[in-house]
C-alpha cells in the first residue's frame, strides 16, 4: 500500500484513508462521486440555479430580504455574496466578531458590504465569556478548537433568519474547493451545544455561559427545519484562484495567505496545534481539493507542503499572543501538547441521546406494528 495518493497529496496521516489498485485514495474517489452528484454540471446546474433563485425571491416577496448570509472576510463567503448580488438576491449579512479577526478580514468585509450595499449586522461576542469557553477547548485535547466560534456564527445567522422571517440561508460550503467533508474533521457537529457544555463543565473556570448565544437541541434539530441551507457555489463553475482575482479587481479584496487564515486563532490552531498534537496538516486536504478541481498540480501542492504554513517566528508570536489572551501559561500549554489526543466521545453529546431515543422509539414502533398484526 502506498503512503501517499498518486493523484492528490493525501497520505496515511489520515488513518481512515484507503487506496485502490492504482494508488488513488478514497478522498479522491469520494470527491469524484460528490462532484458528479452535487457539483456544477453545465447547463443542468444553470437551469436548477434559475429555478432556485426564483424560489428564493418568491419566498422574500413582501419582506425586506430574500436570504441571509454569514460573512467572514474569507474567499468563499465573499464570492458567495458577490454571486448572490449578481443574481439579484437581497441579502442580510451577518458577521460574528469573537476577538480574533485579522485586520485584512475586517477590511475585506467593509469593502464588500459597502460596494454591494449590504446591510451588515455584526455580533461582538462578550469577550470574558468567549475567553473562558475557548480556554476550556484548548485544555480539552479535542481536534476542532473552532467549535465555540462556529456554533456562535450558526446561532447568530439562524436567530436573524427567524427575526426577519427569512427562509433561505446562503452557505459558502462547496464541493469544488472543499470536497464532501474533510477526513480530518471527524468532529461532532458544531451545532451540538451539549458537547460544548460538557467541555466547559470539565475545563471551564465556573463562570456562566449565559451570554453565549447558542442553539438548543430542539432549535438545532427541529425548530429551524423550515430554514433551508443553500450551497449556491455548487451551482456555478467555481474556482478559488479565479474568485480571488475577481474579488481583488471588484472590491480591492486582499488574500490572507491560507484556508481560514482570516482568523488569527484558526490560522494558528490549524498550522501549529493540529500538526503538533494530532500529527496531520489540514493543508493536505485543502490542496488536494484544489488539485482535483484543476487549480494546481500535484507537484505544486507538494512544494507548498514542504514549506511551513507561515513563518515560524510569526507562528511563535501568534502562540504567545493567544495563550496570553486566554490566560494559559507556557507550562500549562506544554502539558496539553504532551498529552495524547482526546476523542469526541470523551464528552457528552446530543448525538448519544438522539441515537438512544431513535433506538428506543424504533424498538417501540416495531413492537407496536407486531401487536397490530397479531390482532
């Protein structure tokens, strides 16, 4: 069995990876399947897009907005907003400031919203609350340290959708540059507030999370069922490099150096924490998607992987800044990095309860059916 895919740059740092007889990995095969199923398909996607846009506009009749979009300052959400504007959709833009925005991200958001004349609602998270929750996650030993930020953004978008009576939420997630799902992201959904609470009960310093806007189990699973997620970028021929050129020319938009690097915290945790504690580099998957999308060669990706994600001195400065801001000493952090990774199952989750309920309800339904048949 090869150590690295012959088509992309995924390797055995992902233990779930498998290879076929040609040395092509399971990620590439899954990418092909999902792109054929849900990706852009020339005239068919264009017809479907026209129908979808008409539906979104119809749902927005008599209302201030047709849809809502979360804005981060990154490529995908910016190009999504640009595309939706060109399609004539009236958007409400939402941004959540959790204390880690880069200056570039802030400028990108301002330029985009000003030129597109988007109404922007920025949620500035109560820093003491955010600090305590993110601090707890750094001690948790889990892989995805972005859950507190991600959950907050989702909760804010859904709250505004409900407040303004908006049915459609535009999402920048796309098959072309992101594939189906990262094999490195085997995290419970960021929607799972019980999991967040479980981490905080174990590692938090006892302060209330009352000011942390969140989704309850009912909201996450059922209450917002009428709100539809729309992955609009799957309906157009989307390429990251072309999007960057367009955004730069249209808005003076600036690239920030890497996937999710618009957040100083995310930039550091993906570049330093994950390789150091979990032994993998998420750039492998991100670059592999770009290879499969025809945006770069395998050789170019390998050359990029041979370099650090960003300069080592800057990485050290970011680590010092983040640890100090979260009140974590170098000694405490060294201990976290020495200890083995912690699986998601070490903390309580909604999924456990839901699976148990479904099992019990399924058993009861089966018994009820049998009883009816026996009568």
